[in-house]
C-alpha cells in the first residue's frame, strides 16, 4: 500500500472517531465541562508519553505555539456553536468550511497543486457537507450557531495548514503530536477550573468515563490526521477528514432524534462521489 492509500485509510478511520467525540461533547449537559474533561484526558496521556520523544527544535516550537492559539479559538467557538445549535446543522457547517480554505491556504503557503480529479473531489465533498445544513428550513434562531460554526471552521482550516508544516518539520510525527496536544489541552480545562471549579469537580466525579472516552477518541483521531498530513497533500487529507459529517448525520438521527431523510442521503451520495474522485486521482 502506497503512502496515499495509507493516508486515505487513516483519515477515514479518524473521521469516524472525530464524529463520535464531537457527539460526546454535544451530548454533555455542559459543553465546556465535557470538552474540558476530553482535553484533560488527552493532556494526561501525552504528558505520560513525553519521555518517548526529544524536545522540538525552535522552528517546531513556533508551529506548536501558533497551533495552540488557533486550536483554543476553535474550541471556544465549538462550545458556543453546540450550546446554541443542533448537532446535525452545526457539525456539517463546521466541517464543510475547512476543505475549501485549506485547499486555498495549501496552494498559497505550501505550494501544493491538486490534480483536476482531486480538486473536483474536494469541491464535491464541500458541496455535500454544506448541503447538510439545509436539511431543515433556516430560521433566525439558527443564524448565531451557524455563524459560530463558520468561525470554528475557519480556525480549523488555519491550524490544519500550520500543523501540516509543523509535523513535516518535526523529527517524528509522534514528537509533534505529543507536544502539540500537551499545550493545546491546557486552556479549556484551565478555563473550566477557574470559571466553575465546583461544577468541574462534580463533572469529573460523575462523568469521568465520558471524558476519558472522548479524550481517547479525540487524541487518536487527531494523531491519525497528523500522520496522514505527513504522507499526502494537505487539501486532500482535510477534505477526506470532513467525511465525518456522514457519520455525524447518522449519530444526529440515532441519538439526538434529528431527522435523516432523503436530502441527507443525497448529500452523503455527493460526498462519496467526492471520495471516489480523490481516490481515482492517487
């Protein structure tokens, strides 16, 4: 199996895990507390594993710090989006914005050129993802969560390109994963602790299993994506990762009782066509 096929396989596995841990955060009674437990779990795992790798170079430290800022902004918008909107509408928007922006950023900043088939696949995936937003009629109440989701998606695109440069500049993929996760997993638990320490302690005591499950899924999911970014074009990896919206739509229907329907089936078909085009381009 060549590098491109390995990257595709890793990203599709990551998509399943990503949709699942986002559903864990959305299902929590407090999105801030749930995300804080998810990040806290990832932080403890990576702290324990830090002795396995060398400290990063100064260049890599720069990528880590920039990514931490972008990731923190993304998490804050993620919390707001899930506090005000439905999972089935917020998640597709948040994951539909990055592929287009990443394709643009990677062309300008990384000098990566996609073939005609690959570019067509990226665009089809974006269309399919964004179309999931319009499964239900838009109302004024939906404007705020969708705006929050667009902002979150913009920061996702930004940190994806930064992480692609960072992971390629690192000694090993594991080095970047561990150091990035340690530092990006501090702000949200710290915010939860200083803002509502009693509520945070109660959430850990009563729902720590949910936090551990979400943390393991989140860490594994992003680790797989970072490894894939070292193997293939950033725009392709980003677009394929966002196929998690299909899984997200199924989760929304099964667990949040949000209607699936023929429009979501059509959107899923468009996304699958995009995946096939990207696969044909490899």
